[in-house]
C-alpha cells in the first residue's frame, strides 16, 4: 500500500510525559523492526 511509513515521536519539551523521549523512541523502534520499510523519527527534529 505504501512504499515507506514514518512514525513520528513528539519531543514535547513543554510537557512532562510518563516516558522520556529515548524510551519512547526505543519502544517504537522495537515495535516496527519487523517492517523493513517502516522507520521512526523524532518530531520536531532537534
């Protein structure tokens, strides 16, 4: 259906999320690693 899927993880510096950015990125990476055309990215990039 799609050649590539990008999942953006929000940096949200003004909020206090339950999980830090690195942990959220790791969870997403683990979840999508079986799909070679899917990738994760921090939004906005910094």
